[in-house]
C-alpha cells in the first residue's frame, strides 16, 4: 500500500507560486492530514480520483454538493440540454419559475424563492431581509456555527473589523436559557435568530436539534417580531425532503439552501414565507451569474429525483450500516470512537484524543486504504453508495484500527489548526 503523489506535489509547487498560500478557504493547505491529495482529476458516483489517478470512496462529497452521485447522468443531461439552449443570458429562462414553484411545493414553510450562487449569498440575503423586514439590526447566532465566508460570518479574523461583526449576539446551540438571555440582551432591536438544522460545527461532537429549543426559538421570534432563519445550506435535503426543522415540527420564516440542490452545479437558494415577501422584494441583491439557466435546469431535475426516489431512506440505511460496523470494529480493536450527528452526515472523533493525533493517523490510514474521510469535519454519504461500498469501508477501517494500535501517532495537528483559525 503505497500511494504516489508526484503529480499532486507538482501542482502544489506551481500553486504555491501563483495562488496565495497555495490554496485558500476550506481547501487551504494543511487542514487535512499530510499526504492527503490537494488536487483531483475525476469523480463519478461515490468515487473520487486524485491527480495521480488513485481512487477513493469519497465521504466528503465535495463538502456537500454531491448527493445523488458525482456526474449523475440525469442531472447532467438536464444541465447540458439547457446549456446548449441558453445559460447566462440577458435575463433568466423560464426554468427559474419552474424551480421556484418546485421548491415552494416541496418546502412547507416556503411561499417564495430567490436564487443565488453560494450558501454565503443566501445567508447574507437572509440577514439583510430580516433587517429590512424589522427595521432592526441585531441577529442572534449560535457560537461555533458556520454560515459562510463573508466578513459578517467568516471564521478567520484577518481583514475583518469589529464593525463587520457588529450587531451580533451569540448563544449556545440547544441551550434555551442561553437563547433567552441573547433575546433579552437584544431588547427591542432583534431582527433575526439564525439556527443550524443541527449542531454541525467542526472539531466537536455534533448534536441533533432539541425540539424544545427549536420551538422556543420560534416562540421568541413570534413574540419579538424577529425572523427565524434555518441555515440548511449544508444539511438541506439530507435530513428531510422539506426544511430540516420539519423533523422537529418547526417552520422558519426564511431558510437558506445550497450545496446539493443541483447535485454539484452552482446554485443556491433563499426560501421564505409570505411574511417576509415585501422585505425580500425591497432589498437589492444580484450577481452576474445568478440567473444562469443551466444550474436551474439541473436543480429542477435534482429536486424531481429527490421527490420521487427513496434516496433519503437509502442514505439512512447505508449510514446505519456504516455506524454499526465502525462501532463494532473500533470496539474490537480497543478504541472508543464517537460517531455523532445523523448517520447520513457523520463526524468521527476519538476519545482521549485532545490534539487529534489519533483522528489524523486513522484518517491517513483510511486514505492509504482507498477511503477518503475527514478527521474533524462532518462527512456526507451520497445516494450512489452501495452496501458493498460500506463493506469495503469497514474492511479498510479494520486495517486502519490495527495500524493505529501498532503505531504511536506522532502528529500534533491541533496547534497547526488553531494557528489557522486565530
Ligand atoms: C451551514 C452553512 N451555511 C453556509 C455555508 C456557506 O456556503 P458557501 O460555501 O456555498 O458559500 C456553508 C458552507 O459550508 C454551510 O455549511
């Protein structure tokens, strides 16, 4: 088992000259274990090929956009059909209205839809609409939650001023008292409460939403006139065929979507209730590529498949097979690995691993065995995975646990990561 990385290294060397830091954002150099490929050459179904041609079962799914399998033939055919007819034009194609109608028919809180490109566009629009709707400034966010890379929400402080982050109050996710305290602190200036569909922060165990917390967030917004925003950019359609908080019976006023809604083609969405329609029609938001028709056609086909197929039930069944199999193999090898979050979006952290040495070493051993996992970020299953893929993953895991037992991991990745975020 020895992987080659000569093409990857050559690309890294060239990138170091012409791309700041060699790469940026969540792809920045050094965020995954040494030896992980930076560059990829191909992706199909559940599999990903690195620049040197080695193939992996991919549990990152492009950090979310791949839901039905890479290069899905039906979705891509819809994309190409529209691309050949007209894509970026002087105005939108009719497919924009089809897509808005389809979203409104699937997502129960939504009466209208707006489309943009990235999740950050959608979350930033939600913030602006909430302020336009209420005439107030303050937004409440959960500590550690990720809502994008704009100055108001980026996790890295370089270049960001206190003014960019003004009018924000932080609470603890799933902690009603902390949410109530934040609402009290906002006084008569509360514009919005943002909520992740579940706690899917990096580096820490994930937590499902406490229904009582979600209901209290709804009540507090109703009492104060603020808007409730569910940020479904990452989890949307991986938890439900509706907004993810439909599983706890709470309807937000706004929800933000992105990542997988066109199975990898570039489009995101903001959905809203009638209450916020007037404010949404008053703000100025746009982009040169926001009306691109081909990703909209891909989204229409993706949503049709989500509505008509058993993709979600398959994801859950595969996720349970993975979780149970890993727990068994970790236990047999004498490791205690915490698997948190919904089974279809798992995060793995080892007990007694404060600086992630075990997690990094185990992930590297998985990569060596053809499985791409992440040591500190939640992962994603896709509907192109099969039971055989899960079993291949479990066989690799058995080897990776054995490897971990025999080698004292020497990496100290946490200091490097801490330096990145501060
Ligand atoms: C919950 C959540 N919100 C917003 C975003 C921002 O999306 P994008 O990277 O497409 O701008 C992300 C991206 O990971 C996300 O996970």
